[in-house]
C-alpha cells in the first residue's frame, strides 16, 4: 500500500479523497489533513487528521515520519502559506507533490467587478457603493471594514464567530454551502444588498453569488488571489486522479 496525504478543507479535497479511494483503494491509503477552522467539518472518506503541522519543517517531518509517498495540495486558493509550506516540504523530502488550482472566474457581460489587491482596498472601494454590504470573506479580513460605521454588513459563516465581529452593524448568517443561484438571488433581494465583497476564489463552489449579482446589476468587489503554488498543478479533481494513476502505475 502507498500513502497519499491530501491537504484539504475544500470541496475538491473531499471529492478527491472519495474518488481516490474508489479508484485506487486496493493499493492506496488516503489521509486528509484539515486545519481545524471549522467546528464540524463535512465528513471526509479515509483517515482524517486535524490541526497544523508547524510550518514547512513540521510538514516535512510528518511526511518522513508517516512514510508518505504522495502529496496533493487541495487547499483553498487563499491558503497560500500552506501551499508554500507544501512545496518546500516536498522539495526537502523528495515526496512527489501536486497542487489543485481552481480556474479563475472570467468577467462576463453585465459583471460590475471592482478588482482590488486586499481587504483594506476592498473596504475603501465599498464606501461609495451603498450602505448594505455582503462580506463573503474569511474572519481575518473583516477587521478591515470596522471603520465603516455607517454601513450595515451581512456576514455568512459556517460556525458562529468565536468573538463579536468588529463591525458596528452586522447580521451573521449561519449556513453551509454549496449554495444555489436561487439561494444567492434571494439573499441579495431580501437583504437589499448594495454591493458584494468576495475573494476571487475561482472554481464553481461559490460562483452562484457572482451570477446572482450579475443578474441584479449589483457591483462585486473582488480581492485578487495570491500567486499560485509552483508547478505541477492541475485545475480539477479529474486531473489530480490522472496524476495519481500515473504515479501508481494504473
């Protein structure tokens, strides 16, 4: 049996674990590592570990200590530090590594995108776009909007925040995706949203809100993705399975 470690926490990582076991389970042990940011993550097939590794050196030690044969980075596009650690640990240990990099979203007719570099620039951009703003961001980015005390914010999360949000006016919407176009259209209409702030994550998992905003003519402030991890990369789970097949001699 060979051992695969998936750096996960995304829909792609869950699908990869499921399909890798279905296709190669007779010769492949699959472990998915979750950072532990979600209290009750969606169940993942195979073995699951929780928590960080302690940087690139810690991940390299894990790869050696658990005799990992293959490493696939299927983390979120904005988890760039984890991806850098994965590339460094793989280079140090000689473990073959692959990264799944979601295809970026492409602007279409009707999109009112304002592309910015970071959360601070996003906050400056929404100041003039209206007073009811939907933030679809990670917790660390929300602090950048605290100075907009005349604005009301909708914040969607999987888990309740561990501490009060640093926003003077906010509604927390607890929900777990994937979300449909009807879901996102309803939120935009019922909350009377003037603008959406999103990370430019790409892929299909969260694109429904982009489609809904386009339909309703609502501007979207997009925070640019970090630089992608080093090659080799593939855009889909299918590509990762093909890479696995070649490595396993399938």
